[in-house]
């Protein structure tokens, strides 16, 4: 009778050890799967970041082209008050600088669009 009890106890202990090993293996597999998913998302984020920086660089080049296309060959030299540094300021075609840049002392053709309500 004691031998049967020992045998049952051994079988129960073996089942418990197997189920613990399976649970541990399952947890490790889930962790590995999560790591793979995180690595995938990081790769996608890096690709998107690279694409965005390329897009920003292209937009900057296009903006420079457009500004160069529309810039007038005439530049005015602006002397900053106080420190005496000079800056070349391009004006739009048909506009003459009367005062310092950023002031409202510019003259030239302008169009006022008024909305009627």
C-alpha cells in the first residue's frame, strides 16, 4: 500500500514539475514575442524618422528655390542700431525700402482685398 502511495506522490510531483516548466517556457516565448514586436516598432519608427528628415530637407530646398526665384536682385543694406552690423535684405519686386526692415515705412504697389459680408 505504501508503494502505491509513493508512486502516486511521484506522479503528482512529476506533473507539477512539467506544468511549471511549460508555464515558464510559455512566459519566455511571450517575452521573446514582445521583444520582436518592440524591435519591429522601433525599426518602423526609425524608418519614419528618416523619411521625415528627408522630406524636411526636400521642403527646405524647394523653399530656397522659390525664395531665390522671387527675390529681387536689388538688396538693401540694413545697419542694425547699436552694434553697427550690416545685413543684406532682399525686397519684393516693385517695393522700395524707406525705413528699416520690419517697419511700416515701405512704399510700393499693394492690393487690399476686402471681403463683403
